[in-house]
C-alpha cells in the first residue's frame, strides 16, 4: 500500500523534515578530527527534542538485534549505513562520515542522510561523495507524477555505473511519512518503466548508498559494511511529489 498524503499530513511531514534540514546544518559545523560520534548523537537528540520532535531511529527494532540505541546512524568510511554512535568512534582527518537521521513530530516522519568530509579528504573520497550526491539529485529529478519507481532506480543506478561505482546490495530508499519505512521500496538500480506508478501526494525517501569497490555488503550487528573495505557514501532526502514535480523537504 502506497499512501497518498493529505495536505494536513503533508504539513506535519514538512515540519518533521525541516528539523532534519536544520540539524544537518548544525552538525556540519561540528564535524572535525577528534570529535566522537557519541557527542554528535547527544547533540542531535537535544536539538530534535528542543524543536518538539523525537528521534525516530532510537529504539527501532529488527528481528535478532537489540533496539537501535542511537538518534543518529553514524557510518564512517567503509561502513555503509546503520553505524552505532560511540565514544570509541573518533573522527580522523581524512575520514568521511555518513550521518542518517529520522525524526517524528506530531506522529509524522522525515528521514535524510548526508556524508561529511572530516578535514582534507582524498580525491578518491571527494569524487565518491560528489557522485553519490549527484545520484540523489538525479533520482529526485526522475521522481515525478506519471513516472514509475523503476525510473528513479534506473536514473540513480545509471549514474553510479557511469562513474564506475556500485550501489550497495539490498539497501533501498522507501516511502516515508505515516511510518518511517513505507512502500514502495526504491532500489538504487533497476529498469526504467517498471514498478509502481508515481503520483502527487506521495512522500518518498530517496537514498543512494554508493561503494567504490563492490556492491557486496557484509553485516555485523546493525552495521552494513562494504565487503572489500572500500569507501561508501550516502545521501538521502525525503521529498514530496507534487503536480509540478517534486520538492525536497529535508533542507534547512
Ligand atoms: Mg531512509
């Protein structure tokens, strides 16, 4: 079931998403060598609560794992997604760090992610981040009423392949709004012209997760890592489909 949101619901989703956009601006000023990911997590939780929201990932359950303990997912270097914030994970000059956050406000959800550079990063890391962000924007441009989910997947996947990178296996975007994860799944590669038809009023989280060396992933508890230890980047926005196209909701 893919939910079309009412104008009243969209207002609430918009408010949850705005908190995330603002939070990312603040986090951007805190990313420095020597900072640990637990500090980032504490800041994020206080920020979200002060804005009248609640962390949506904290306490999230999947079978076989303890409830997710963080407000943020903090995923450095070869960690693709779902890294757990920790005092032991200290940012180093030259790292890249993916930060993913969900917020619930008045019963409605937003979800977004960014990858940040810690100080000066390698050209290789910089190119990966740039291509991943481009893949997100190209995917968003393909998300218009009348198109299909496969058009988004194809647009993202083609860009990733053209750059010589790999979308992480089994990790997809999704509908968002009434729940953190709704239908449809939005894979980061696929066939144009296939999948559910897109309509105005849908709210979607589009999120390319892009690896340098291989599409293969390995799991350790919550964390997904690139199987060959190469770098991975992740950018995500929650968007609203409108009759005019699409609108990014998770900007500041
Ligand atoms: Mg998501």
